């Protein structure tokens, strides 16, 4: 035992002695180069390292420092890999900018790096060098074979000195995944320096601004015969930088070509077909037009083919069915049409060993049934046919796709019952069958083997509902994360089925006929559910929320039959709620102040309930709120402004309540406010002049209040205004002439108004009645001015006739005088014109008859005179449009105008007068006789009386006769 311990001590001594003797030597006896170690320390000194990634850069053995590798024989540093190892990209949910920034190296690249003469590998990617230029001296590191500066925040012109790196095999300056803003990142006016990198095999200039490089980039790339991969995504290329023909292509070894996300607006160049070794071709997100070239038949090795998001048209060519090596085919978001898909699928299934794993044909106009042959694509994992016009039913063979993970057939015209074979797809994770015309019944057989299903979406637009019918004892084999069912009938057992789904984060059960929410199920999902939409059902009773929902961001229980009051602690149960829709229910009581504890509130709609009391004063705590809709309730009190008004507001609807007081001045600081409806309340005071500072306003509705004073001219600053409704108030003075400034009503409205993600509705008085408009569907078409039922005086300004996009003009029940502007016919889109109950006079302008869209006209109870103009549209209106104007005459009134014939008993058309008819016939006969006498005797009588005229007349015809006979004789002789 003692000898063994002595042996161990001896070994330990030898190890210590070796360390002391060798010091910084490498295995094999090669030392770390002291000069290179000092260079590295200088390089480190000029960098900022927040995360301490370079903390190991100390001591004498530099070859063991983090990110460095040395040659085992010479000890020279040959590799520097300082790539940021932050594990997430900007597209990941887990991405956190502060964490990423913390892990970056910053500072500058010191020229001391030039002393590393043997450096062959340099990677500084995904760091943050804060917009400095790529150093020129990097072009002197002539031993480099690998250079990666991608996503390192190098900006400015790429130095042409990089062309000196003649040994380079790999070069990446990629910046394409840092957003779509071309110009932020590196750039190059010429790529001539590339032609010197004859050994280059991999080139990635994605995101490099090459919009001014002309066609030279192609000539430079053509000098790289060894190139295997070329990535030029998001380079700002235009069509004039991509020639349609190219005589000699030298880089035919290329296996990967990515020119996606550029601005090519032309057909696809035919010379691409010379790249016969391509395995991956990505041309997505350009504007290529025309068909896919037939020359692409030369691609025998293609595995990845992406032409999505272009403007390609025609049929999908059969040649794609011959790409037997294809794994990914993406032709989404084009204009492909008709039935080409059947031939393609049949071709691919005829391959001896089809490899297709992903097929995306979404957002085209394909019209076809799905062929049964689709079931032969045994390797298919992703199938997306969304937004086409596919018809027919799902083939039974779909159940043979044993590898399928994602199936999206939404927004087509498919019908029939859903096959039970769908339930055999054991690998299926995502199933989307929304917006088709399904019918029949879904049973447990449709999901018997879907053990991995996480996303389930189903709806039907057919005349007969799709019935979801499972037995009470059936327990589905999956645990869903997302369920989306709309316009289907859920059977009595569905609440039991639903209780097994305890891992849901996103729930939509809209229009399904459910009458209750299982409270025990709500309790199970309360800790993790984020989206809950149970709208348009028959849910009754109180709001079934008693536990904490810490992650819930959207709650929609609109269009149900929920009654009783909102719980007092409602806001504390859902502290992170952003969207709350409880509209169209029977809620009563007050709005609890705790609702203001939802600090992230973004949209709130409680309209059309029976809520009473005051609106919570603390709503100013909602710093991000854009929609507040509490219209059609019984709310009262002054406008809630004592604690301020959220400045982020875009839509404010408080109409049809009992609010009172003045319009608060703090509303002027809501600079993004675009729609405001305070109508049918008891607001009083003047319309403030600061209203004109709300330049984003498109809808201003203040009707049926007690507002008074003049209409401020500042109102004319609202250039984007579509709806101006100040009716039923006490405004006085004249109509501002500057209404002409409202450019949206003149048709100068390129952007329209923003449509928000909620079922916004507004009530418009038009065509003599109240109409409800849904803003999602046709709100952008509503363009009206309604100043009716006020005390306005003066004339109708001529300038108002320049608002040619206006559809409704209502100035009735005022004290207006003067004439209707003669150019009223300019309002060619006018459907409603109401000028009744004023003191207008003069004749009705003839231009009124040119208003072809006019369907409602009321000029009653004025002082108009003269004849009513005739016109195709005016003939459809009855006499009520003109009553109360005793000096008017003509159709459709019974009063005839001076010189008119007497009206019929119906008052419409003159009666037939037999005497007049006889006189007309007599006049006709007299005219015929006189015409004959004058015509015949005027000629013949002259010839009889005047001998010289008679002689000349017959001599003329004799000469003509002789010429004709001579011509006939000559022609006969020749034959």
C-alpha cells in the first residue's frame, strides 16, 4: 500500500514538473507565439465585452483562449471564431434585444490583427460594431480562407481591398435578416473586386445594397467558376440589373442560388436553366411575371424550389412533375390558375421514389379537385392549399399521408363530408379546414389517431351546418394548444369533450350554439390561456370568471345573452388583458373602477348593453388604448376627463347615452383620434376651435346634443374627414365656405381610414332613415355632411359642390336662403340630398337632373319656383320631394307650367285631343300635295315654258347615251 502511495506522489511530482518546465508549450512541445499573444491582447483592448466572453484571454497560453485555435505544429494562431453565440434570432419568440446586446462584442477592429500572418479563419458575425466601416486592412490578411462579417453592424461601402484575398473560399457579409430597410447595412457600387476571388465557393451578400451596382455584379460572379452557393437576397436589385439573356454562364457548378426579396419586375431569365447543378433555387418575394419557363426542365437535381410571392401566371407546368428529387415546392402567392395542379401531382407520384416533403400552393386561383393520387406522397409533411378555389371533397387517400404534420385547406370551395381517414394521420400537428362548404357529421372516428394534434381549426360557409357530434364518454387522444371552431353546431357532449382540453392557450368557439361555459374547464385553463373568443353564441347568466387569468390578453364574449353586472374585481382577475369585447349583451349595473387596473388595455367595447352610472375616471391609466366604445348604454355624468384622457385614443364612441357638460379641452391632445361619436347625449357649449387640430379625424359625429355657437372655420383643417354630422343641435351662423378644403370628400384620399380589428359599427342618418354601417365592410364608402336641424342661415356656399365624392348632403331644417348652387350636378356620387324646410328660392338647377346616383331627394317646404327639371333619375321620385313649394310646376306635381297642356286626371301626362289629331293629319296631307306641286312642276313646268333649257337638257342625255353605247361596243370588239 505504501509503495502505491509513493507511486502516486511520484506521478504528481512529474506532472507539476512538466507544467513548470513546459510553461506555455502546446501538446507536442510547440510554444504559443509571444508576439501573437501580445497582438491578441492589443486587439482585445480595443473591444468592449459586456458578457465577459474574452475573460479567458489572459496567461501565456493564448492557444487555449476562448475562440482561438492554433496550428498544432507551428503554434501560429490560424482560427479566430468570435461569433456571438446568443441562441436566438430576431424571428424567435425568445429573442430579447437587451440579452442579445449584452452578449455582443463592440468597439473597433484594431490593425494589430495584421500580425497574425497565418490566420485563415475569421468570424466576427452577430456582434455589434455600431455602423463602422469594414476595415480596409482586412484585405491584407492574404492567408484567409474563411471570412464571416455577417450581422455585425458594419455599414458603408465594402472595401475593394477584399479582392486581394485570393485564397478565400467562404465570404459572408449577410445582413438580410435585419429588416427590409435596404440601405441600412453594407453597400457596394461595384463588385469588380469579386472577380479576383477565383477560389470562392460560398458567397453571401444578402442585405448588401447593390442597387447602384448595375449589371457588373453578374459579370463579376461569372468570373467565379468554383462558386457553389450564391446568396443575394434583399440587395435592392431592379429589373435592369438582371438581363433576360446571358450568352456564356461560367458558374455552372452552382448548387444554391438565392435572389429572393428583390424588385425584379420581368419574366424569369431563361439563362437560369444553364445552372443544371442547382439543388436550391429561391426567387421568392420579387415581382416576376409570366409563366414558369419550359427550359427549367433541365433542373434534374432540384431539391428546393421557391417562386412564392411573385406575379407568375398561367398553369403550373407539367415539367415540375418530373422533379423527382424535389423536397420543397413553394409556389404560394402568385396568379396560377385552372387545373395544372392535377398533372403536377400525378407526375410527382409517378416518381419511383418521391421525396416531396413540403408543398405550398396557397394564395393562387387554382380550380380543381384534389386528385386521389395525392395520397401517394408518402414523405409529405407540409401541405398548404389555403386561399384558392379548390372544389369537391377531400379524397379518402389523404389518410395515407403517414408523415403529414401540417394540413391547411382553408378558404376554398370544397364541400362534402370530411373523410374519417383524416383521423389516421398520426403525425398531424396542425389541421386547418376553415372557410369551406363542409357538411355532415364529425365523430370520434375523425380524430381517433390524432395523438399529436395541437392546432385544430374548422368552419363551414355552407347552407347546412357541420355537426360536431361525439359521445359523452369519448376522450380525445390529443391535447390542443389552439382550437378554432366557427359556424358549426356542437353537440350536447361537447362541454364534456372540451373539459379534456386543459392545455389550451388560444380558444375560439364562435357561432357554435353553446349555451354555457363549463366553469371547471375555465379554472383548468386559467393559468395559461391567452386568447378566449366565445362570441355569437347563446351563453346566458353572469360572467363566469372567478379565478385569476394572468396571461389572458383577449376576451370576446360579444353577441351573447349575458346579464347581471360586471364583477367588481374584474380588472384584477385579468391584469394583462389588452382586448375586452362584451358588446351586444344584457349587462347592467356600473362599469367597475377595477377595469382601469388592466394597464395594457388596447381595445374596449361595451356597446349596446344596459350599463349605467359614470364611466371610470381612471381610464387615463390606459396608456396604449386605441378604441373605447361604450355607445348605446345608460351611462351618465360629465365627460370623464378629471384625471386626463388617454392620448393614444384613435376611436371614441360614447353616443346614445346620457352624458352631459362641455366637450373637454384635454381631448385636443389625442392627436391620433380618427373617429369620435358623442351623438345623442346632452353635451352643451360651443364646438371648440381646437377640434381642427385633430388632423387624423375621419369621422366626427356630434348629432342630437345641445351644442351651440358658430361652426368654427378650424373644422376645415380636417382634410381627411369622411363623415361630418352636427345635426340636431343649436348651431347658428353660416356654413363655412372652407369646407372645400376637406380633400377626402374631393376624392383626394389615397389612404382611406384605418380599419381596426374589432366589429366597429356606426349609425348614419341617410336616405331619410337611420342605417347601421359595419366599418369592416363598407365604412370607407360612407362620405356625408349632415348639418340638419340647426339654426344656420345664409346661402349654400358654391364651394360645397367641389366635394365630388360626397354621398349624402343634408342641410334640412335650417334658415338657409338664396338659390341652390347651379353646379350641384358636380356631385356625381350624391345619393341623398335633403334641403327641405329652409327658405331657399329660385328655380331648381337643371344640373340636378345629371345626378344619376340620386335615390333620395327632399326639396320640400321652401320657396322654389319654375319647372321641375326632367331627368332619368328624377322621374323615379314622387311629388313629396317637392311639396310645400307652391310656385313649382311640372312632373311629378299636378300643377302645370304656363304653356303646358292640361293634365290628365292622374296629373301625369296630357290627355289625348282628337281635334288636335285631326288637324295634324290635315297638315300632313297639305304638305304632301304642296311638295309634289313644287317639286314636279318646278322642274317640268320650267322645261315646257323655256325652250333653250329644254333643248340643252335633252342634248345632255343624248351625249351620255352615245358615250355609253361606244364604250360597250369597244369592250365587245376586244373580247
